[in-house]
């Protein structure tokens, strides 16, 4: 009788231990997940704080530059030149009428292999931006990311990065230019023809509109510029 | 009454003592529990049929738990631990259902 009792107690012990350890495992998994979520949240806050800092420093740079150039004739000429070039280089915020090209992913296919075909690729956005430049656009931005002198539009896995910032469909490409000619010129340009071709072949959707109201494109600060320099003669021994 | 008491004592002990299972033994615990459940239901059936025997129950309980664990251990050594533990659980599950059906027929007559 006692043996039976012991065996039954053993069975109860086994069951209780299983339940307790299963609960502990579930608790540790959920705490792990919540710590990861907190980590991601923290990183996001850090990133946005750093972005704010970039904007602040950029404003400080232009303020200091204006102060350094001063009010003399040469200085104010240089300031005007910087402003004019900044529009092209994308370092100055700009506003004005123009055109809007919206490109979005097509309907996702059911089968796994076909799915990626109707997605907008980096090459599509590159063609759109090049077509807009060719049709006389003065400044271009994709989803609020200004196309500057050092901007790259490229895919990392499935995500398209503009200025190293991920952008998602629908891609709203805003261009500043002549609102009467820009849309039609773009449709006839290489970019417009590219969009029509991928629309037919892959089902990617796009719209082209002229924007007569003022749209504002943000500035894209340029980091340190790097130039190639010749190696001095006394350091050249290995090159030959 | 006494069997139920034993079970309750075991469960209380398990919860109170907060036994931590070593990670090496973690994969054997569910198998051991299923084997124990099988022995418990079998004992219930034997009790209802009036053929319950202390010695048989204790020996079958311990040997079933050990055997199930041993089979999974051998499976782990051979690299088919997951498949073998599935096999053990299926066999024990069938036995549990058979015995439970017998218990139900004896208790409810249906």
C-alpha cells in the first residue's frame, strides 16, 4: 500500500514539475521578447534623437557659414552661390510647383515564386528619378527623402533604401519643375517608358500628376566629401 | 481515497519544492509524464475491474517510465530522438485511450 502511495506521489511530482517547468519556459520566452522589444524601442528613440541632432547641427553650420561670410560684397556673392548650388546639390530645402509620380507594388500573386515580380525594385525608382532629371526637374524627393549629390537608391534584400533610410510602397516621387511640361515630358522620357514597360510586364502601378500648389522638399545634408589624391613621389616605391 | 491523496501529495510537493529540471533531462520529462499517466489510467481500470495489485502497479509504473525514457535516450544517441519520442507518445497515447475507454464503460456502462 505504501509503495502504491509512493508511486502515485512520484507520478504527481512528475506532472507538477512538468507544468512548473513549462510555465517557467513560457515566462522566460515572453520576458526575452519584451526585452528585445524594449531594445528596439530604445534604438528607435536614439535614432530619432540623432536625427534631430543632425538637423540642429546643420542649421548651426549654415548659421556659422553666413556669419563667416559676413556682409561684404565677396561674402554675399559666395552666400548666393552656395544657395543656388545647394538647390541642385540638395543641401537646401526647396519649394515650388512641379509633378508627382506615385509608384506602387502590384497585386501580390498567390504562389510564392511569383510574389516578388510585382514589387517595385530599386532600378524602377532610379529610372523614375533619372527620367525626372531628364525632363527638367530641379529637385526630386522620394517619400520625403531628398535626392542629393551623394544619394543612392538601392535595395538591401527586399527593402529599398534612399539616403540609407528605408522607404515603402507607395513610393511618392515629388519633383519641382514646370508643372505644365514636366508630367508630359516625363511620360515621354526614358523613365516614363520604363514605368509603362514594367506596368505591362509586372503589374506595377503608377500615376503621374502635375502639382500646381507649392510642395516643400526637405534638405539632405551632405557628409564629408572624399577626393582621390595622387600619392606623393617618396611613398610610391611599392606601386611600381 | 488513498491513491488520490498520494497524487495530491506529489503535486503539492512538486509545486512547493520548485524542482529545477537539468537541461539534459528536459526532453525526457514529457515522455516520463505520459508513461506515468498511462500507468495511472491502467491502475484505475484494474481497480474498477477488481484486479488491482500493488506490486504489479508499482513495478509497471516504474518500469514503464524508465523504459520510455530509455527508448528516447537511445533515440537521442542515434540522432532520431524526436521521431522515437513521437513513437513512444503515440503508443502510450493509444494505451491511455484504450484504458480510458474501458474505465468509461465500467463507470457509465456505455
